[in-house]
C-alpha cells in the first residue's frame, strides 16, 4: 500500500528531564506522518472536515524499541495497511538517521459524519486518490 516518509528534528520541549522524548509525544509524530501522508494524496484534514467528515483515532498501539533524544533527527514512515472502509488503518516505523528502528506503531481511525456523529464510509475522493 501507499507509503510516505517525513523527517522530524526533536525539539527540547518534547523531551523529559532525562533528555529523552516523552512517550506521549510519539502520538504527535504519528499524527504528523498521517497528515502528510493524506496531504501528499491530495487530501487535507481541514477540507475533509469542511465537507462534514472527521477522522478520530479509535486505536493506538506503540512499541518503543530505542530511546530518542533532544536534537535527534527521526524519520516517520507511514503506510496504509489496507483499503479503507468506514475505518482507515496505518502502520508506522520511526527510525534514526542510521536507519535503526526506534519505534513501531499502528493506528485505526474511523470516518465520522459530523452531522449524525455516526460512522460513515470513506469518502469516494479518498478511495479514488488511493487507487491512482
């Protein structure tokens, strides 16, 4: 499935007293990867929400393998797991500049109709963009 990769330099405020990235910040890195994955597909969260569809995370799984510290440069690889239905699933791999795997993760998000607040199928324009 479609893969995208972004690079992030860890900022001081993302670390704890030990100079290690606080575990909760990994969810932000994954979100950054997801947003850029969609953007490169030609889809923006902002436009999706303007069209009445939101995409909340319903499942998040993170496996920490090696610490990340202040000023480290990390690569977040985001991959679509399968063609979306009412949900969309991503897998992630965070590596350092040497290519070592630091973290693996997965998320599940659900397409929600903002008027009814109920799950809905993936918008056709997203499915079309994935196929092309």
